[in-house]
C-alpha cells in the first residue's frame, strides 16, 4: 500500500494559526523581545513558512493589529441594539467591549500596550480603531443631548471631548479589570465580569452626563469647589 498523504492545511487556516501564535507571543514577550522562531514554535510550523506567509516580523505584527482591531470593533458593534435609547446602546456596547477584552486579554494587550509604543504604522492602526469607537460614542452622547432637549447647550466640541474622555476611561478600566482578581463564591479568583465593568463605567460616566443633560454644571466658583445650575 502506498503511503497515506497527510491532509494539507488550507492557507487561510494556517495563517490564522500563525496570527494566534503571534498574539500570544507579542502579548507575553513584547514586540521587541518576541522572535519569529518562538512564534513559529508556538504555531507548530517552521520559521521559513511564517516568512513565506507574512514576510517579516513587522508585517506579522501589523497583521495581528489589524485582526484584533477588527474583532474588537465588530464585538462592540454587534452588542449594540439599534433603535434603543442612547444610554441602553452605550450600556450594551460597553458590555460588548468589556466581554471581548476579557475573553481576548492577549489581543487587548497587543492593541492597548504594544501597538501604541512602537511607532508608526502600528500606533496609527490603533488610533484609527479608537477614532471609530469615539465617533460611535460621540453620536450616542449627541443623541442623548437631543433626547434631553439640550442640543444647543452642549456644543459639538464639548460632546467630542466627553466622548474621548469616556473611551479613555473605558480603556483604562478594561486594563484594570483584566489585571484584577477578586475571590468568587467558590473561593476561586475571578476577574470582574463584563456586566460589572460596564455598570462601573455607566455609574461613572452616564450618571454625570445625566446631570449635565439636566442643566447642572460644575464651576470652580461654586460652594465646596463646585456649583450646580438648574
């Protein structure tokens, strides 16, 4: 009998295996310290095959960033229910964001830590992803202002600033949530859930926005350092 031929792995599948291995290696070792030898070993392929598919370490890192970026944006978008009130859309979007970053901590580490610190074009990819999410949040805050009847009071620049602040806080909270562990009912160490993280974010941001939509503003000359205006 002739030798049984091994089943050839499709290129697309093999490439995803390499990207999976690269995400793990870049997250754990950092971009500079990660080697193509290590990535090939984790992927279970030869180093020449990695180079054949992805050309260089730089191109491999770029491919990882693009894939993780697309996956995160897709997760947030898929979680949102169009037609809901602005706060419900933000609530569901935040849950999608925190669930994805918790389920893919290595991918989030690559986006939030590695890609931002190694110059162009890596940082640009992350900046574009962030701009997508900021634009979405800006739209929601603008929608909430319209629902509250205070469109004229909240200038476009202020709405954009609030959106940037909210997204930045969510990014920081995701990093904190992935690093923190609490003791669960069984005594095991558990990370805060996506729902808990999203609730923290809503209590921090949307509650304050609710006061702002109601015409209350902090000013440095108010009693106790602040002032509410009805």
